[in-house]
C-alpha cells in the first residue's frame, strides 16, 4: 500500500495524459471531421488547462493564508531544563525535545488517564517516563493544529509562561496538498510555508522547528 502511494504521488500527472487520451478517442467518434492537430491540442490541452486553473486558484488562496500566519517571533528568552509540551503527538514525535532540542525532562498529558500527566526524563541514552498528578514546568510549548481549508493544514507553536500566560515566542507553518487538483498532481502540486527547499524558507522553517530551543535556550548548539 505504501509503495502504491509513492508511485501515485510521483506519477499522478500521468492521469492527466490518460484523460486526454480518453477525450481524443471520444472525439474520433463524435467529431470525425476535426483535423488531427486540432483534435490533439483540444483533447490534451483542455485537461491541462483545467488542472492549471484549479491549482493556481487554490495556490493563491494558500499563499494568502501563509502571509496571514506571520513570521516566527521570539519576544523573550529564558533558560529552563524542562517544559510542558501540550501537543497530541507529545508521546511520539514530541520525544525530539529530549533527543534533539537538549531538554533534560518534559511533561505531557497522560495517554492513560484523564487529568493526569506523564513526565519524561533523559537518563543517558534512554528516556524514562512516570505518571504524575501535576505539572511542575514553568513554561508551556503549545502546538495547535488547524485546517485552514479543505486542502491546507497549519500548525502553530506558542511558548508561554504557565503562571502569567505571557507569550514568549510563536511560530507557524502550513502545508498545501495540491487543492482541487490533488488527485491529478500528487506531490507535484503540494507546497509548504515556510518552504524548507528555499534558502530563506529553510531559515524560517528551522526557526519554527527549533522555536523552543531558540526561546528557552537549553545548553545546546545554536540554530543556524
């Protein structure tokens, strides 16, 4: 199934050619007097034109949404050893805050009991976990996942002081799946902002990805 998904993601535009071929064969039956060059141009050009118009319209909407998200901002930096990670993926992808970002410990919502929390701690190369009744971290890293449109999803990371609610830093990213032409473009129609493939976008993406490291400044190498 995964292999099929990869093949579709890379080869989806071939479906546009297939639609063109079907239109060409159909036109032979209904418009036999049309010359071959005109028939070919109309049969293959029309699907490409429709896909292009749909994609450009949805992509323009995505670009406007990206602009509204704003750039990453660090209002205040602090030095802390641990955080409270409020994210639905805390017990999986959230482990990177201990493995990559340099924090010694992390607290997150428990997946076993409501109104309880799990504390994860680095012990050498290992990560130990235990259930706790309350949060002790002074700062919270909050990840909010939203859908801006049927084809655009976004994630905002906000770092706050848990006692005062003061926002210390914020950053966001969005992903575009190709819009209404998704099934005919595959990965070729997708996009992200910031775009890690561009030089400026790569810098901004790193600031988003490593926002906690930038704002809370644990003892690790600085983000470049």
